[in-house]
DNA sequence: CATGAATGAGGCTTCATTCAT
DNA sequence: GATGAATGAAGCCTCATTCAT
């Protein structure tokens, strides 16, 4: 093995990162492989040593992105002790802050992923992955809520599933609005909103 | 004037509708002008009598769409009398139901618009229009909330703006989730969630 | 119908002829569509208005060639009256002369067709067509021989099928040799050989 | 000399054999060096230690093939004693049988050679070699016929050269037909045909 | 006005060949 | 010597746009 697996993985990631950058800037259709290669400091053909096609590379970027922005933080936060309401707040805040900081420039990528899942041949691959990701996320949030009910913090007649779905959506959409409107502060909006929601959830 | 302006307008709209259909199905990049022309029952060249370019046509579809799905319904609902909480509920329900119906055809179009606003040359045009649309929508909702506060229905220490922003986002995102996952019922989730939110808003 | 079907057919043939020329010169793999287009005096893209792919065009050339060099002459000669031996001779002579004259430059095309039927994805299409063409040709010759037997000209214990197969092959191969070796005269060789064969066929 | 010439020659032949196999299966254009290397059990780069280019390797395969399938058998048969007619029959039969056996793998290779000689840059190299091979083969057959004339077996007014040319061509073409049509039996056809030809050659 | 045939720029992808290890 | 990762030239094909009819 002249070139170790680690080195291959390394280079793969290097290409993925370059691709993410270019896809984010130009969109899937507007991106040309040559630019990704140039951005990664390699030859055009080399990209095809690591990915079978432009679409494949795009999907790899998608997977990487999902993982990167993944639920690690959420899981750890939701697994903490303390009142469910506090954990919910912490989760919300962490998401908004993390994203606002480092993911802002990458948000257009998410839109490209949505768009990819909406049309073209890629549809199913992306749609499935998105469904899964949303389901996972909803699962984390709904168990957090369920925990709050069991602890007697939240009203017992709450159905955790739809609430979780809505909350996940809210966070998602706040970031979207922030992306559209640079003066919009998603963390602040989320704070205010979560106050209301938690107050609505809480047993009187 | 042999051909009246009305006739031109008519044909223009006909093309836009055909384009909307095809763009929704195939995405912007995946759409070929020929198919739009065929779908509109006209010749390929004729499209260029009414629009300067593919991008122009796409933007025209966008404008038409924004207008069509515009805030007419929302305004009318929010302008009704009665308790703010009831109006908020009605607004939520109306949105979810209206969209659920026409979603399959239309939602992927919205994604294409997002994607267009995220990348490419079209960016600014779309981004501005989206910002505006969101701002308008937020405005309607926040004045509804403000009204609730003034009426003494809602807690006085609520800041209507961020709550409105979050609500708008929630509705948006619930529809997105519904689009991804066909068994997901956005109207039901919205109902449960609005109960919580209104309960959180309400003065004890 | 702005452009008549006749005109389309005309242009199609024009492209086929240009393609035949270039394929003959450069071979299938060595041919680039651009050159065919240039040779036909049209734009590169126009080729694709008439043919779906390079392979399709190649097959169209094949079909055209088969038809062009087709059995018209053979059929007419074999249908003549007179002794079978004379008709066999005339057929042989006509084939050699026709081909030597106008088809020499095109012979490399035939080799490309063979090669195409030997490998690649096109295999079956070409193979089937070749089989058919050979079968047709063999049929003509064998019925000519059968006729000779029935007339009492040829020995009754002859089996016409294998003889026809061999004769068809002989003519084919003589032209091939002529193509390799420009001083080789296939008509002369065929004459001498047919003398021997007819003498061998003839009832003593 | 650490690595003996013999070892180099060995490896060279190993590559040639692998290449022959792949070229036969995929055709020249359809073959990728990587597959040849894999088939030979060596690295892609190693091929270039032994051959300057793909074309060079192809020509080496051609030369090897010509030598391998060379006239050894023919010479030995034609050199036997006994009547010329018997030797002619034996030669025909041996050719058909030998080839029928190994045809499937090898015949498409021959077509590739033909095709190579018909077009491309390789043309002359191949064409010359083919001309030579045909000339050699014709020489063997024509001297056999001449021998038959001298022995008084065959008619004295026969010109051996064109007859030999035609016979060589016939065998060639029968194998071609057999390759196209798997139910066609070239040995049987050759037998019948040679009966007629020998009968035509024989002094009454 | 409407049309659709013609066009050619441009993108994805392949693969022979090189060269550092 | 052997290797296979890297490369970029080159080709097929698509499709927005034009323009003669």
C-alpha cells in the first residue's frame, strides 16, 4: 500500500471541502468540476479518482455536511441533566449560535440540497437522507419533551411528536430567515419564542 | 394595435403557467425551454418573444407565484374581528390546509426559488423579493400579536416581532417536512403546536 | 410544415454521406463528430438534430451502405434468363467490377462495420444486419445454383447451400485482398476461379 | 544483468497475451490499459516499461498473433507427399477445424486488425503485414496447385495464382460467416466447395 | 407574429501517459 | 524495476438562443 487509506481519506475530505465551498457559492448547476479541482489544488481528472460523478460528489458533500452539522451537540445537550425546559432552551440556543457563527456561509448549501431533493434524478437519495435527518432530530426533541412530561414539568396532555416537529422546523426556518436578512438575529428570536413555547408547555 | 395588450398579457401568463409546471417538476437546471414551449402549446422561438431569457422567465414565474400565493388570505383572516388567539389559529389552519392541497405541485417550485436565491447570478433579485415577502408576512403576524397584547389577551411583556418571525418560520418548515415525508400531517402538528404557543402567549 | 420531409431526408443523407467519408478515412473511433459536421457543411449540433448519437449515425451509415451496395444488381442479374453458368459468371464479374470501381475507397468502411460487430456495445445490431445481408446474398446465389441443377446444367449431387456460402465468401475476400494489395486484380482472379468452379459444377 | 533477457521476454509475452484477450473482447478502442494490466496481473505503469504506447502494444499483439497462427501447419501439410488434391483438401480441412475451435476468442481480434489497417495512423504497418501474410499464404497454396499441374493431376491451362488467391479468400470468408452465424458450419461448407473446386481443377 | 432548424459554447467524463515513491 | 495516483487533453452531447422563413 504505497498510499495509505488515511491519506486517501484525507484527500477525499479535501475535495469535499473544496466542493462544498464552490457548490455553496455557485449552486449545483452553476458549479463546474474544474473549479472544484482548482479550489482543491488538484487536477480535474483527480476528482474522478475519488468520486464517480458530479452528482456523487455532491451527495458526498451532503453527507459530510449532515454529519458535520450533525446532532452531536444536540444529543449531548439533550442528555444533560436538569429541567427539560432548561435543556430545551440550551439546545435552541446552541443550535442558533453554532449555525449563525460557522454555518452561515454554508447555508446556501442546504438550499442546494433541498433543491436537489426537489427535482432531478438525485431526488430520492436526498429526500431519504433528509427525511431520516429530520426524523432523528425530531426524535431527540420529542424525547426531551416526553422527559419533561414524565418529570411533571410539562403539562401531561401534550403530544410530544407534533411539538417536536414544529420546533425543529422553527429552528430551521429561523436560520433561513437569518440567511435572507443579515440583520435578523435568529438567536434572539429563538430565545423569545422559546420562552413562550416553554411557558405554554409548562404545567401551571 | 392589431394584437391588443390584453392578448399579449394572456399569452405571457400562459407561458408562465406552463413554465411553473415544468420548473416545479424538473427544477430550473433540468428544465429545457422546448418542454415549456410544448407544454404551453407554442413554438420554442415564441417563448423568446415574451421573455428575454430562461432566467427572465424563471423570475417572471417567481413573481407570478409570489403574487398568486400572496398574503391575500392572510390579510383577510388577520383583519377579521374576534380574539387574536382565534385569528392566529385560523391563520395557521388556513395556511396548512391551503398548502397541503396544492403542495405537491408547488412546493418544489419554492425550493427552486430558494436555491436560485442561494447561488448563481440571479441571487440578489430573488433574495430581495424573498426578504420582502417574509417581512410582509412577519408584519401581518406581528400586528396580530400586537393586537392581542393591546386587547389584553396576550401577556404584555411579549415582543411581537421575534414571535412572529418564529411562527412564520414554523409554518414554512412544517410544510417542508410534509413535503419530505408524505405521512406527516402539517395541519395536525400545527394545531397542537399553536395550542402550546397560544397558551404561552396568553395572560394567565 | 415549414421544412418538408423531403428536405429533411435530403439533409439526413447529406450527413450520412459526409459521415461515411470520414468514418472510412479515420475509422469509427478516430472520427470526431466535428469533422463530420464540417465535412457536411453544417454545425456540430445539427448532426444531433438528425441522429441521436455517434453510434446511431454510424449505424445509419451502415444501413445506407448496405442498401447502396445492395443486392439490386445481383437480383437483376440472377433473374436474367440463359444458362446458370453464364449468369453466375456475370454476377461474379459485375460484383468485382462494380466494387473495384466505386467502392474501393469505401472498403475500409466495411472493415469498420466488421470491427463494430466484433466488439463494443454495437455488436448485436451490426451482427444481426450482417447475418441477414449474408443470408440474403447466399439465398440469391444458391437459388441460381439450384436452378442450374434443375436445368440439368450442373451435377445433381451438388448441395447448393454450402457452395453459395463459399462463393459469396470468395467474392468478399477477393475484394478484401484487392483492398490490401492495389496491384491485385480481383476481377481477373474471380474470372479464373469461376472457370474452375463452374467447370467443377458442370455435369460431365 | 540482474534480470535476464529471458525474464523480460517472458513478461512481455505475458502482457501480450493478456492484451490479446482484452482487445479481442472489447476491441481496440474499447480497451483500457488498466484492464490489460489487471488481466496480466501487473500494475498499469508496468505496461509502459515494456511497450511505448497502447498502439505499440496492439501492434505487438498483432505480430505475435500472426506468428502464432502462422503458416506452420499449412506449410507442413502442403509439404506432405501424396496427390495435390488430397493435400489441398487436408489443408482446407485443417484450417477450418483449427479455427473453428479457437475462433470465438480470436476472430474478433482479426477484425480489429483489419479495422486498424483500414483507418487511423496505424494503417500502413498493419496493411503491409497483412499483405505479406496473404502473399505468403497464397504462395503456399499456389505452389501446391502448381505441383498438382506438374504432376499431371490438374489441368495444365490453370493459372495457379488467381486460384490460390481465391481459395485463400474463400477460407477466410467462410470463417467470417461462421463467426457471424453460429449455426453455420465452415468445415462442412468448405468440404463441399473443395469437392467442386478440385473437380474443376482436375484433368478429365 | 410565430416558428423550429441551426448553431456552437461549454460541461462532464474518460483514459493514455507520466513520474514520484 | 514496479507501481498506481495524478493529470489534462480531447470528445460526446446538451441546450439556450438566434434568425430566416
